[in-house]
C-alpha cells in the first residue's frame, strides 16, 4: 500500500496545482469585484454571481468590447487557420511524396525553412509586406499569413510515407488516377492524422498573440486573448470578476477541443514531432 | 492465341541490372509460377507485367496487344498482393466494387459481379465488414475477389500466401488452384516457396540473379534440374551436391577417392573433368558394402528420419529414411546410378550422357 | 526516404504545391530576406534615405550593454523554463506510467494546460500572484514576504518562468508518457528479474532508454522558451519592471515596433534567426532526422 500512496499523493497534488489557476478564475468570476480587489477572494464560487457571464458576453467590460465578438473572431481565426493549413499542406505533402518533378526537394526545403522563421525573427518586414498588400486590420491579414505551415506539411509527409506501397499499387490497378486516389483512398485513410492535426492547429490558431497584436489594431478584430491581456493591463478600476469570467470563456474552446479529441491529439503530436 | 508474351525484357535501377533479359510465352489459361530466392528479380518481373515499373528494354504483349507503355489500369489485368492491400476504410463490398466503379459500370452490374465473386469465394456473409474485422484467410479471399470481379485477361499473384500461417497456406493454395482452373484465366504467380511452386504451376520459371535458369513443368524441373542452382533450390531437403571428377571413360565419378559408378550412362568428356554429382536425400541407399559416413545429426520428423552425415570440413550428405531405419554412429551408403544427376563443376550446368 | 510507387505527371504536383509555396515566399522568405537586408542598412533621422552600413548594426548591438544584458537574461529565463518543465514533467510521467488506479484521469487532468494560450497562462498566473488580489500574492504579503512582481525584478523573472513553464509541463508530459510506453515491457521485466527496483531501476534502465526523448524535449523547450513566450512575458509585465524581464524577442518587438528603430531591430531579428537555425540544426543532427529523411 505504501508503494501506491506516494504516486497518488504527488499526482493529486499536481492535478490540484494545475487546476488551481482555473479554479481561482472560475470562483473569482462569480464574486464581487471590490471584494476581489481587497484580496478577499473566496475559493467557493457564488452561484448568484453567474450573471457576470451574460454581462461580459453581451456588453464586455471597461476597455474591451463584448466578449461574444472576440470569441467569434478567435473561433473564426482558429478555424480558418486550422482548415487552411490542412487544405494547403495536404496537397503539397502529397505532391512531394507521390510525384517526382523538377525542383521537388528544393520546394520541400523552402517550405521546411519556414520552421526556422517564426514571426519574431521577421517582425518588421512582415509588417511592411502586410501593409503593402493592404492587409492590416483585416481578417484576411489576421489569418492568411499563418496558413502556410511547415509543421503540417512535414506531418502529412510522414503519414504519407507510411502508407504501404501496395495500397497505392492496388488503387492504380483499379484504375484510380492521382486525384481520385487522393480523394477516395489517401484522405479517408489519413482521417485520424487529419483529426489530430486539426486539434493541434486549432489550438495554435486560437492562442495567437503577437501576430494579431501586430496586424490588427482595430478593436473589432481583437481576439479574446488580445482582449483579456488588454483588460489586465488597465491597472486602475479593473473589474476583476469580469476579467476572470472572460478568462474562463477564452479557455473553454481550446481546452474542450484538446480534451474531447485527446486520444487522436496525443497520437498525432508524439508521432509527428519525432 | 497467346495469353502473355515477354520479349527480351530487361530492367535496371541505375547501374544495377535486376532483370537480365526474359523471353517467355504463356498459353491462354496457363498458370506459370515464377520461383526463386529473394532478390532474384521475380517480383520486378511481375511488376513490369503489371505496369508498376517501366522496362529498360523489351516488350510485353497481353493477348497479342503491346502494353509495354500502358498504365496498369489500361492493361486489363488484376493483381493479388502479399499484404492484401485492401482499402482499410472500405467494406468488403466496396473493396471489390471500387475498380468497377472507377470504370463506370452501372450499380446493378457492379452488384451482380460482386455477388457472383463473393459467392464463389464464400464471402457472402462478410460483405459489410471492414478489412480489420476479417481473419487473414478472409482478407486473402477479398483480395482474390477484387481481382476476380474485374474479369481480367491476366491474373498476377505476388506471394499471396506468405502472410498466412502454415495450415491456412496449404488450404488457400488448394483454393487458388481450383479457382484458377475453374476461371481459366492466364496467371503469373510469384513465390519463393518451392512447395507452392511445385503444387500450383502448370509450368515453373526458376529465376536466379536476374536470369531465368529453367522453364519447364514441375516434374521436369524436379527430375531434370537445369543446373546446380535449380537442383539445390527445388526439393526439400535439398539435393546432395558432391564435387568429384569424371573417370573410367566417362562412366564413373570419383569422390574423394571413392568411385561411384554411373551404370549404363557414359559421358563424352575427358576423364578428370571436374563435375558435381547430385543425388536427392531420398535416393541415397543404405548399403552394408558402401562407403562409411560418420553421422553428425539425426532429425526425427515423425513420418521419416533425416540423417546428416559427413566429416566436418568435408562434403556432407543428407539421407531421408523411413522411420526405424538402423542408424548407429555411422552409415554405410551407396548411390544408385539411376538417380544420379551430373553437373559441370565449372559452369554448374546439367550434363547429359552421350 | 522515397516511396516506391509514384504517380506520373509534373503539372499536377506543381499545381498542388504552388499555393503553399506562394504563401511561404510572400510571408516568410521575402520578409526574412528583407530583415537581412535592412540589418545591413541604416535610415537617416528623418527616415528619408537609407545607406548600406555593413555589419555596423551588429557591431553596435554587441557593444550595447543593454543587449548583452538581454542575452544573459534570456539565457536565465530559457534555462529556468526548460529545467522546471522537463523536471516536473518527467516526475509526473514516471508516476502516471505506473499501474495505478485512475491513471486515465490523472493523465487527462495533466494534459489540458497544453491548450492554454501563452498569453492566457500569463493572465492566470497574474490572477494568482497579483500582490493585492491574487490568492497567493496577497497571502505572501500577509505573512510578511514583500511580494510585488511589478516592483521586484527577481520576483517578476520567477513569475514569468513559472507561468511559461506551466503549460510546457503538459507538453513534455505527453512526450515522456509516450516515451515510457514505448519501452518494451520485457525490458522492465528483465530488470525486475535482475533485481533492479525503485529509483535504481529508473536511473539505470528507464532513464537511459528515455534519453532520446529528453534530448528532443530539451531543444523543443529551448525554442519554446526563446520564441513562443513573447505573449507570456509581455502580458505579465511588458518586460518590466525596468528591463528585468525583457528577453530578446521582447526587445525585437519593443525596439522595432514601439521605438521604430528598424536597423537595430532587424539586426536583432537576424541574430535570433541564427539562433533558431542553430537550435534546429542541433535537433536535426541528433534527433529530428526522422522528420525529414
């Protein structure tokens, strides 16, 4: 029994510590802002205060617009980025694995190179490109540049390389051309990998911060992540319960996606990156 | 009308010549088994016929039509793969129907063909299952079904039984043979298993290092192997191959001082010519007056006994005896002349008497 | 590695890969080249003309005590984040991999922070450690430890390290767990028969087999700490108090976007670029080869 006690104790402690920040946000969101400001936050939620969620969703709080709008921007951005990356990377990975054409490996390496060029190392010129293309403060500007993806291309390439040759040959004998094979065989067979990638990319899109900060100064295009950082930045007269309610709302979608698709996501992550 | 004709077929990958010229004609409805060790070029040959590889030189004709440059789908052939290659996301029915669907057959026509094939293969009850819900033997049948529904001019089999366990392999072997006889489709069957080759083929093509070494009926390949490679490859346990020299005017072979008579045969080669004497293990006779070989290993196989005899470092001899044969520390054996094979030691080719 | 079976044709694959290449070029390669170009130039005070100055921007950079201090600070930050996230994740993964009840529950409850945005983890930790309203922060002040990360640089650094490490623990945990599960049961059984137990078994059998995962995560975590934590650090204190949490990525942003010093910011970008390339090369050389070959 002693052998079992320590693992349980440590794991339970870790689970509680991991959950504590979220719990504080949940409990705090239902309490009075002035009480929180005095440092008297209670860990027991006050069910009477749940109305705050209605408030922030519909009206927002000081320094930030209604949260439904920010959630919509975030969701739109995450979906467009995740689906866009898949729609772009799948064909390009298909091209480099199933065909042989001039400059194939050059093209692959150029795509691979983007792994080494995060926004942080090309900040100003990217901003200039965006402004030359008149994409500042537009939803297109928010999403399009993030749709190119080396990670997704690499992951798909891995997946495609693992498809048995005989499966391809059988399809060719059955008379399937390249596009038909892609549609009828390859995409259905890679379904689990696509789902896993979707989770990773959705979370990636939802969690963007520096990029929207750079290209979207219009408050209408504030994502919920941008919005909440703005809220805690105002040090005076912060409505703490509203901050916490917004934080909870901002966390629910990506956490839900990860938890609901946990099995695929873990598999996709560990098989792809290594 | 010829089912399949190969003319001077060659294939190189870079500097590496895998297939060094194959000429072959298959009669309509004939089943030819291509057999050889791995790397002998047999799979490449099959893939060339399938259209999955392009030959470096030569022509392929199916039913008289030159298909050398055609896409696999235009050759009117079907292939059964070693690992089945079933589409994992499709049901048994969809797997069999896919090729027909691509060819644009009407739904009713597809249904009828798949139903006929699945009845033939006993798959009726499994049509809605996914491949992962099937046993190995059932998957193999679906793979065959997929080939059958297409009603092709030519069947290609790429080691279709090697993923099955031993018992199932014997059963499926029989089924393939029966089906092929019944459908009378010209077939090429690639295997490394010589038992499969012997039991399935109307004729065998034995390949070695990219070269076809013998093309003949199973009986002939077994009884008159074209060279030492075929002799050692076909038959289990393998034929004993003992180096010696020709003597007595070409009527005897001398093996390390012992003389073995060749009976009534006489070879028109000078005495002292280097030869290899071949005799199958089941043909070695126990003979109290014969030469003594020390016994190294005795293997009891149940229905028979194998004896491996010989001195370390020197030639060894395998005997196949009925159970209960008297075996001590050594055996005395003789080589009945009617069962002897003779090969040229320099070229390995079979020698025939004058 | 190449596939044996390919489809014929050149036009189709070119069309399939084109959109990705166009975006890559427009938004990645071209800006990167521009960054390199402007790192070699200097604008005059009015922004009307630029001249080529060679490596002067870099020389200035490495003679700037503020920049050198930022390098040192970034090193401390990266080391802290990596050590905490790998250490804690390894401990938790080893415990969660044992045959105990509720394994799946523990796993789920330890994986979810992966989904939390770097900026959000800053928000959550601020809400905990805020000197007045934070449960932990206010408590520290009440028991007489003067806690205010808005005034004390060391405390600020501590807080950003913890906030940044927190969500990375989950990421590492997922990989360690996968690594542990990939160790064949028979090896563990052989070790048990040999009498290796407890910590000794971990140190002599499990850890050596897990080393590839450790190296892999070491590089991934360093890249994460160096680049992906902009939001975390920026959201906690904007790099302050003073410059005490101003890491290199923050400095690129502040110098370039906020203070509009293009030449210096571009030179900093190029330095960071070299940094990522070196880290990627290390990963490639030792671990990630599988991803590409």
